[in-house]
C-alpha cells in the first residue's frame, strides 16, 4: 500500500469505527509509518489519545516486532493459567 500523505475528519472517523469493530473481535489496531500531516491530524482529532500513543510505530517491522512480543507474552500467560488450573484438579 502506498503511504497516506494526509487524512481528513472523515478518514479519522473511519479509523475510529475500525478500531471499535476490531476491539469487539479482540484485535488491537496498530498504525505504522504515519507521515507528519497524518500524525498531526490524528493527534488534533483525538485519535492518538483514543488508540493510545503506544500503538503508533515508525515502521511496519517495528510494529510487527512489538506485536509479536505481546502475542507471545499472552500465549505464555494463557499456558501458565492452564497449568495452574490443571494442578488444582
């Protein structure tokens, strides 16, 4: 996909709706490589606060790297919880 050079309020609203739909499915939205005007519009429109600054990344590889670590931690926590539940039986 080509970089997005600007975004208007309708675009920000679409991202807000996408974020809500993804959260309902247990999926976290992450934004990578936002150019200056786009990140400024996201910030001014309140989307950075809504999504959380920690979900904006400088590159796709950075986003994938961080998200991979988060997924592995969650998988490990689920396994630990499963082991704890099995030991109680």
